[in-house]
C-alpha cells in the first residue's frame, strides 16, 4: 500500500523543493504544483508534490500518523 503524506515546503530551487515530513527532510519534484511557495504544505507521493493543502488539514493528518505510530509501538496481547 502506498500513502501520500503531507509535507511542509522549506526551500525551492527550480523544479525541486526541500520538504520536511515529521522531522525528516527530503527533496521532491514540484512540477505538478508550480505555484507552490515556501511555507506551503503539499501532499507528497513517490517524490512528487501532488497538491497544495491547507495547513490545518496537514497538521491534523500528521497528528493521525503520530497516533497510529504510537498504537503500533504498544505491545499487543496474545
């Protein structure tokens, strides 16, 4: 299964951007979102920004990912 995840745009250089996802920075392609600006949040899939999204929506989604990660760390009962 593949997921598209929200990321914050930190830097832009040509058709690429540096984004941060839960503390991890990576380079992505922004050809599909040429209007993106530093500080915007985008949905990223397979190294491409697919869509600019609302900051509140991005933060809510990241919070859900954090909650899932916390649940996965808890020991499961047999």
